[in-house]
């Protein structure tokens, strides 16, 4: 949240990219941010936690994933 404040960006206009459901996806959701889960190295199949708004396997998919989320706003 500190980084968003420094950039003067609201959480609902930000995207968090991470790999872990328990920390990354839950944290993003609690902060009011969109989330992208990266599964290229480790696929967190940990049940019981929120899934990301979108999931990618390769970072080359990131730009399209973020654009897809921007359309939802």
C-alpha cells in the first residue's frame, strides 16, 4: 500500500502479480486490488484461499492479462 500511496494510485486501479494464493491473492483482495497469479515456476494448488482474477503461466501473457482486467473496470 505504501507504493500505491507514493504513486497516488488507488488500490482498485492497481494489479498485484504473485504466485501464492495465501499471501499474494488474499492480500491483493483484502487491499481491494486486482490480482494475477503466475504459475510458471510453481503452481499453488492450495485450496481454501482465493484465486486470482486471472492466472498466467508465462510473463509474456502479463500485458494481455492486465488489459483484460482493465476492461472490467
